[in-house]
């Protein structure tokens, strides 16, 4: 098996890791720990432009992680930068919101058929927690149904880790299996007359397992339960939002959520999250106390308006679909030329790459390391992301390097 490209101990990245070990528990927290990417990947970055990111060692990569989702137009898109810069120059943190808050809410309400209003936060975890609070406030009930293994944030009610979490934090959380109507029915039954919300991801994108699009039966069953019981259907569109459909990721299915959570791509990398909702939950939105010192800051909202303008004008989801399809076809074809079977699951714009017979993604890891050495930044366990700077020429350049990465595997098989 191929080993990772050597990490020069004198490199800027290695030195920063060493310093971080002294003053940051474990060297880094959360999903930005070095363990979240294959060994040999850089941990620290200094810049990005278009489809490329630059690490602190000065190496540049064609980027297929897009900062784990936020970069949807390409790094430092000029229109977004200009909009954010104008507000930063005027003042970022004021005694109240800027006009951008109203402009952005108007924009989201116009784009999303299910949305009558919007509220803003900073992170996806804030948005999803706000959705749960609104659902409970609007229904007067407690039980929240989530799919087993789905990620909704890093806060006690839904964190994938139970370290530091009490049983009481999860007391009203019930589970079902994504796309499994019978298991959803059973969980609804278990919730009885205390069902506040069914929370669903845009599609099944749990770490390291084949991604699944929602079946129409599953989506309709979730909607029907919520209609029958007057509970909230909450769509977690934090990861997929604006890449599949600007009207919401379930719009093509014809199933409307009551509440949707967004973050990641909404402002092309500026920190922002949003909850959109229907009039059914407007009253709850007036009553709950959800807030944060930085939730009103203007630059990220200006960036979001600019991001959505570009996506709308250029029909972003269609372009992203085409780019993702080109990438997927090239990758699968490249694998086959070198005797490998690779599948890409999920929508083409957010593909999870897996080698056949490689459940722990070890061969996938070796392949990613070879691609990285050739200037392409991929991921072997998490879904990747496309952005609008992935032009045909950029994708073809990446595919050429990827072809060499397959060749460098030299016929290695899953361990
Ligand atoms: N929901 C989903 C589907 C996500 O992918 C994420 C982030 N990976 C979150 C919620 C939480 O978002 P954040 O990291 O911004 O808190």
C-alpha cells in the first residue's frame, strides 16, 4: 500500500501543528482536527482564489471540499467580496441590524415557495436548534424525530458525540431510518401526542456511507404525518442548501417543509445561517428568544444577498449539476482505465466517492493522498462539493492529475 507523502517537519504546517498542540486541546477542535482528513494533508491554509486553495506551505490545490460546503461560487468571488467589503468598511458590528437583514429576508421569501419569513444566525447548529425551538414553541409539544446517523450540528440535543452530553439533553429525541417509511411510522407512533417535529436532511449524507436521495414515498410520508398531527416538518438544508435548488432542496419532490435551516453556502464563505418558515410558525418566531451578539452583523448578510443574486442570475444549480456530472464521469472513467471500480453517490454536486470493496475507505485514502500530491484536494469519507469556479477546464485539469493518481496506486487493492 502506498504511504502518505512525507510531511516535512520543518514545514510551516508542521510548525503550526506543534504550536497548536501546546495551546489548543488535541491540536485543533471539531471537524478541523487533522484526523478528519487523510494523513499528509495540510491542516493550515492561508488563502483561496476561485477553484483553488493555498496551504501555509505555499502549495495550491484544486479544491473539491469547498471549505466543507460554504464555497459555492468559488473562493473570493468578486461580487461577494465587494458587497461584504462595502459593509465592513462602513462597520461590521453596530447597535442594530443593517438594511441587508431585510433585503436578505425578502430575497429568501421570494426564492422559496414555502417561506413567508426568515430569521438569521451564524452556524448551521444555531439554525437547526432554532428550528427545534420554533417547532416546540409552535406546537406546545416536545418530541423531535431525527434520522439515525444524520448530522444536524454540534450541540447537546443532536451532537454525534455523547461526550459531555447528558441523557436529559436527549430526553425527547426519537430516531427513524432515513428513507424507511415503516421506521418513520413507528417513531411517530412512539412520539404519540407529543410530536413537535420531524427533522430531515435534504438527502442522506451520513459520514462514510453511500449517500441516498430521498424517495418520494418517504418525503410524502413525513409531510403527511406532520399534516395529520399538526407538527413541523423541518428540512435541514444546511449542507445541501442552494446547490440543488434555490427554492429549497425538496422543491423538486413537491414536498414543502414548515421550517428550513440553512448555513454553509448561503454567503459563499461568510459566517451566516438562516431559518425560513411558513406563516404557521410566524407566531412562534415572534415569541421565542433566539439571538446572538453577532447574528445581526451586516457584511455576511450583504455577502449572502450577492451570493444568491449570482446563483439566480447564472442558474447556479444547473451549472453545478453539469460540473458535478463532468467530474463524476471523468473520475469513474479514470478509475476504470486503471482497473478500479469507483462509485459516486448522492447528487453530482455533492458526491461521496467510494472504491468497491473498500468499506473503511483505506484505498480511498491512499488515492486521495496521491491526488493531493498532484494538486487536487479530495476527501475519501465525507461528501465533496463543487462550486461555480469548477469550469470545464479546471475539472479537466483535475481529472488529468487524478488519472496520474490512479496510476500511482499501481494496482493496489483494498486492504
Ligand atoms: N446540518 C448539516 C446537514 C450539516 O452538514 C452541518 C455542518 N456540517 C450542520 C447542520 C451544522 O452546521 P455548522 O457546522 O455550521 O454548525
